C-alpha cells in the first residue's frame, strides 16, 4: 500500500559536540531509532499477575510465571503501549479494598521497560461492583466519583492515560442485568454522567489524557460525542473499539469510520482491535458475549487471513494523521470469548500476524541511518518520530524527534556515562 507518512516523520538539524564542547567534526555517525512516538498497543493484563501475584495474595507458580513472562516479552518486544484492567467489580470486589498493590506492580513492570500504560475503564456498566447496588442513586454517583478521584490520583505519573467511561451509547438501555451504573445513567442522563466522571478524572490528574470509549460506530456515538463537546466536557481522545469477531470490517468501513469520527478534530485511538485467525463468529449474533464456546481453535488458513487483515488495517490507520494509537486487545489466543485473536498461539508460538506486524514496525516504519558530520559537527536527519540514539567516536547521545525542535546540540558521552 502506497501511503504518505510525512505526518509520522520530522526533520532536525543536529550538532554533535564532544564532552569538552568541541564539534565532532568530519566523523562517521550511526543514528538508530529506539522507540516510536505512535502508540502500538496490546493488552497487558498478564503483567498484573506476573509482577503482583494472584488476587488472593498467593504467588504464581514458576511454570505459569515463565509462560506469562515469555508471552509479555514477545509482545512488548515491538509494542510500546499496554492497557491495564480497572474494572470496578474485579478491582474492588469488596468496598474500600481496591487491588491497588497488584495493579501498581503491573504498571511498574511496564514502566521499567519504557512501555506507556493506560487504565481501562474508570466507569462502565459491565463488570460493575455488586456492592454499589446497596446505595441510592445519588450515593452511587458520589462513590463512582470518589473512586475515580482516588485511583487517578494514586496512579498519577504511573498511569496517565485513562478510558474514563466505557460504552455510554448503550449504558442507559443496557438490559442484560441490573447494575448501578445503568441505574444512575437512566436517572441523570448520559451527558451528566460523562461530565461528572470526566470532571473527577481531570481534577485528579490535570495532565492525564482522558478518553471517551465505545464499540458503537453508528451515528449514535457521533451524536453523543457532539453533545459532550457542546457541554464542555474535556474529552482529549475519542476511543474507537474494533472487535471484529464476525469478520474484518474491510478497508471501506475503516475509511468510513475514520472520516466520520475525525470530523471532531480530536485524536483517535483504536482502543480494542480484534481480528480472528479461526472460524468467524456467525453474523446473526448481536451481542458478541452471547457466542459462548468452550474451544475456538486457530487454523493455518485463518492465520494467513488474520495477518493480511491486520497489516491492511494498521497501514490505513497509521496513514491517518489523527490516529495516535492502535491496541490489539488480546496478545494471545484463548482470551476474551476464547477467541483465536492473538499474535501468539496458546503455547506462545508466533503467528504470521506477529511476524508481519513486527517487521512492519521495526523495519518499514523505522529509521536507522549512517551519516557523516561536517566541519562543524552537523548533520541533518529526517525520520519517524520517536526516541533516538546517535553514536559517534565510541560515544553516544539520545534525543527525541518530535518536530518541536528544528535545531539541537547533543553532547556525546561515554556509553555508560551518566
């Protein structure tokens, strides 16, 4: 696919100087991209157990820990963005006993590996806490706000991106089972609820990136977004789910979704992407959760199809200037709904999609150059936005290429020097 990716790149004039301030004149230079500005994401739930143990406080046995570690190491060899679980019914199954320690352990595991993390979600009608049902609607709203203030504050600096509220389009009419969030959404209305939860998140971390997230790609979501923006709700990013258990959307629909949701002028995150490498879910299923199977195997033919579809979709999204992140929801098979939706099979072996996307990110969407400085120690660079290392004369320096600086002086230091 021929696409213009100039919006993913930037240029810069670098001047390299030695530790004593003299120009590194007429020297060979190697420039290597070490990270991407674009967020290539995958679900990172397993890090919570690996780093923090099981919910009951016990440690994970060595065999499982090794399996989880191998899985995460493979997935985050080329992903730089992880989603962590904050579903209230699991995060705080008993009131005032949040699972903060384990989640912080998982978030730190990623921070040590320079992986950006996002919390998902702060408010949702599904996987809601049963204990909220013991309170009046006014009390429920107050407790939801207090929960958001507590958790966003507690994780500030560790997690600074949040799916603030999830699937608001269906929230007031959700009828699978009674729950506290649908109750308050029915009474107070969608816009009031969204405004309250976004306000709480913004107060708690003014620097956080706050998302409105939904699976409903219809006009109903567009209308909701428009109303929220008119109400002055501080939405930073529009979250778009793309679970495709019933088959790939296709390029035409991907372009249509981009056109309709980019009109708001906000960044777009494809927050939950799923493409299947086995039998496709039947088209008559309305709620994906209604498709309950004990086994859902991957197939060789399905894996080749999945790889083609993932590459096409990622190419389209990466080419769109408002898209800032893509998260594949399940890194491995047999996760949500037992779907064969991962980059890895259940034994952690790599599927064609894993190899194809890794090659795309690390080779095609990657900058690595050999240059030579002029008499003043200067070189020019154009490359994909992200973090870089420049090596020269047995020494090195790091810098960010983000389009904000046209000129930058770098002081070369010994590789292990502070």
